[in-house]
């Protein structure tokens, strides 16, 4: 009986030393406890007795019931939910292959054309006329047709008689294009500057014309050589210029175009008087002979 009383006294002393507080045995690492390889052992000493327990936890899952009675559940703390939205578009760099154009603020790359682009319309097909010419320099690519000097009675003539000269220059039109637009340019002779080769010159407003049947008769462009010899005739024709586009009327431009013509050579024969039994009319002369 005395032995039992001593045993209870020893147990009471042991419990009194521990006190009314909780103690735990922690000989495992944090990694071992998290992987449930080593349970956490705890004890609780009260006036009613001593309670022991063991708890093992696994990350992200509820804990197991403690050994010895009371249960404890550990749950991971919930993560706060944040609103999600599309990231802002990157800054476009226009003109590159990756950003040929913008679509709703975002870059879009270029794609090869399925069909070749149509040709650029010319001003005539687009209905837009170029700047109208105002001077002959604007129409420098257009030149009048060539002309010639005609001499009557022919390559020869007689001194102190009228030698008829005339020009073949006439009003005419030259068709072409100006900056891709069809255009007509009209050249109209206005003045004829003659050089007869003997030191005499003349300016006429007429091109002259053929004698017809009236040989050696004076005309608006005839000339009288005083001495025999060979002479070189030259001519400069001055043209006024106008133009028109298709369906419009001619519009003049300022300035003139001067076209040199010639030379043409004429021989003035020497006249030797002879005695004849009858006279010779001028109209019957052929190369200075009757």
C-alpha cells in the first residue's frame, strides 16, 4: 500500500513539473513535415490528464486528423482573384514589313497583291489637261514642215528682166502629243525675208506665185538682176503658232518660229545682140533663145 502511494506521488510530481501547458516534439525539418514524412507530435497537460497528438500535413491539401482524438484541418489561403485584360498593343512602326498598316490600332503586315495594280492613267484618260502652252518655247518639240524656193523661168534668167521667185511655204498643222495629251499645232506664215544674193534683200507678206503664161512680168516677189553671173537665193519664213486639243478651237501663243529655206541657185545669162530678120517676143524665150 505504501508503494502505491509513493508511485502516485512520483507521477504527480512529474506532472507538476510539466505544468498546465502544451509541449511539442519538433525533430523534423520543414520539408519533411510538408511532405508528411514526419508527423508533428504535440502534448497537452491539464488537471484532468495528459493528451498526446500527432499531425501530418501535405501542401495544398487538407491535413490529416491528429492521432489521439481531436481533429485539425489546414487549408491553403485562397489567392485573390485579379481582373485580366488584353495587354496594350505595341507601338506601331509604320512602313516596315511587320507593320504595313494599322487595323484598330494594331499593326498588320503586308501581304502580296493577288492582282497587279492597274496602270496609272494618263492625263488624257483621266480627263486632266496639262498646263496650256503660252509661248512658242512651250511647243519647241513641234516644228513647221520644210519648204523650198522656186525660181522662174528656171535655173537661168536674163539681166534687166524680172526674175520671179516664190516660196512653197503654206499654213499647215502638225499633230502630236504634249505631256501625253493629243494636240495639233498650226503654223501660219506671216513674213518672208528674201536675200537675192546680189546684195539686195526684201521682206514680203506674201509667198508669191507662179507667172503662169506671163513670163518676165513683175510680181510681188520678183527681182531684177543687173549683171550676168551666178547668184544664191535664201529665204527665212516667220510663222505664227497656235494650238488646239481634241474638240477645242485653236488658241494662239506668243512669239514666232523662224525657218530658214534654201539656198537656191540661179544663173543670169549674158546677152549678145545679133541681127535677125524678125523680132522675138519675150514669151517665146527658152533658155535665153527664141
